[in-house]
C-alpha cells in the first residue's frame, strides 16, 4: 500500500476515528520533516482523503488540508477468544465479533465493564454518571461510550442506572403512585398556590378533577428538546395523565402546542375547567395587550372545538386582538373556592 518508510500509514492503522486533523497527523508522524511527503503519498493513494470544507493551512508552497478522512482497512487481527473472554452480555449480540476494531479501540473500557458485570451482585440503582464513577472512577466514561453500549445491546437496566432528567422541573407530588394525574402550570404563582392548598389542606381535586400533583412548567422552558419527556420518564409511574394550564393568549397556546409536539407520546391535554373559569372571570374586564411581538398565531383547529361556541368566540377575539388573559386571574381565593 505504501513505502516501508511511511510510518504515518502504520500509525493510522490503529487510529480510532475515521476523521483526523492536520495537527493530529503532525503529532503522529515520527519524523516531522517527512510529514508533508507522507501525507501527500497517502493522499495520492486515497488513504487520506481531504475534507475540503475544512480549508488549508495557508501554506502556498505545500498546502495541506486541516482535516482528512482515513480510508484504510485495519490489519490488526483480534482473536475471537479475546472477545469471548469478556462477560457474555458483551458478546451476546455478536457486534464486537463483527466489529473487532471496536474491541481494540475500547479494550480498557470493555474489560473494566466486563469485570464489573462479573463481580457486581447488588441491586442498587443510581444515575448514569454515578454508575460511571462507581465502575471507572470517571463520571463521564459511560457518556463517552453510549453508542458503543447501544450497539452491544447494553441498556441502563443491565448496568442498573437511570437517566437523570434533562430538566428537573419543580413539582409537588405528595404521594407517588403507579397511576397519577398531574397538572402542569405555565406560571409560578398558580403552581405555588395549588401546591400550597394541597400541602396545607390536603385537598386533591380542582374544579372537581382529581389531581395527584402539580408541576411548574416554567413558561417556554418546558418545550426544550427532551426536557419534559425525560422528566416524565424519571417519575417511574406506570400511567401518568398530564393536564396543562397556561395563559390564554398566542404565546400560551403556542407553548402548549410545542410541548405536545415535543412529547407527543405523553398525550398532554388542556385542563379545560381552568380555562373555562378564566374565560368566565374575564368577561367584564379589559384585558391587557400581549407583550409578545412575534406575531405568532398558533394553529387552533384542534383546540377550539374543545370549547363551547361562546368560549370559542371569546378565545378567537383574544388571539386576533393580541390580548393576554393570564393564569393569574385564577387567584388564591378562586382556587381555594374550587379545590376539595
């Protein structure tokens, strides 16, 4: 494939990635004076293919690209016996046998993991980073090998860890059950007041709907990628019925719709009794203008039919006029009169 003197080729046979930077090539080359010649030779033989979008090093006489793709078949031979010597769970689906360079590149990680699988007898469950530290003494070691673990077929259940939620939302759930109805509140005040009433009075229904807890959605924060989905998984319940209550304005409905899209499998529903009470309380007052100037009008075709004809008209007018009916109209006295 190359001249015997091309030491760079020999080193690249064991390089763990398909992409390599010019700086890394410089460090791997045993003779810096031969770096340019060796890269050019490997380029001519299509062993190193430049990533042209990376640009060059600016050397007009000997221009080199800043990144290259390594196109080389590794010649290192790994005996199947080395892989079969690992814990059976690591070779069960045959991935390492079919991709032996993964074993070579991750040998220390796999051997330590094999040792832990063999010797660990406890039933303790902890977060992924806690488990990583307990096995490797490095809290991010499992994070760095998630794709490999998935390819091998190892799950969090096998390694006895759980995923810490991307976002730990403030909640109040007095008793965690396998089946729960939880109310998500867009704003802090109504969340705090419902929480207060549940804590101080032991009430567990609002507008005659049984609720087992209340969650502060933190406005737009709840719509972040996988945030609420990971929070829901963290609850560990068999069935959770999520209800949502937010402002009646363009932004409020937009948050709800984006949340439903981000966590479609949770089937989050509007907490209609609260919305109806908000509309009722607002009929004889002048609503403030919305502070949101994005001119986003949410798609209401699936929402409006949930309401009565007069309520639909009222909501439509609020959105058209870009007004804002905040959750705070459900003040503490209103909530107290409607919680049992």
